[in-house]
């Protein structure tokens, strides 16, 4: 019943843009922090960005700051990651994460969507 589905990945040239979506079902996203992570081949999963559940406070990895923008639309139960000025180093599988810790810890992950940046 609980599910997160990422979409919007694909193949783009350097300098191009993509918008990733994270659609939640089986639970209400309002009270969750939304995070985006990525994992390149042979590397560990790393945090990209997150947005909190109340005031829209955001954080970004230094490698993407100024190029990526995280957002959410609670009415659509969906999170987003707008990615601009893409670089080959951004190539990875991107995962959505939804987390809260009240009244218990809830930590959900999607299956990932592939982003490939190549000339």
C-alpha cells in the first residue's frame, strides 16, 4: 500500500535540465521531510537535497547548490527536484526518501530513476 514512485529521469546533454517527481501513495506526505539521494555506479549513495515538512526549509549538497531546486506540493502528495545545468558528474540513479520521527520513525524509499548526462 505504501509506495513512492520516482519519475522524470532520462538522458540529457550537459547543460540540460530535468525535473524529477516523487509521487507518494498509501500515506500523506504533509508531515514528512522529503529528501533526494543519488548513487553513481561503484559509489555510495549520497544526499542531494532535502526539504522540511513545515516551513519549506531546504538544504543542498555543495555539488548541486545553485543548480538544483527541491520543492513539494502537498496537495498532490508529490515532491520534486528541478535539475538545471546538468553535468556528467550528475549521472546516477536518483532516489526519493520520505522521513518523519513522530510518533514513530517512518522512512520510505522509492525504487529510483536513472539520470544520465552525456554529450
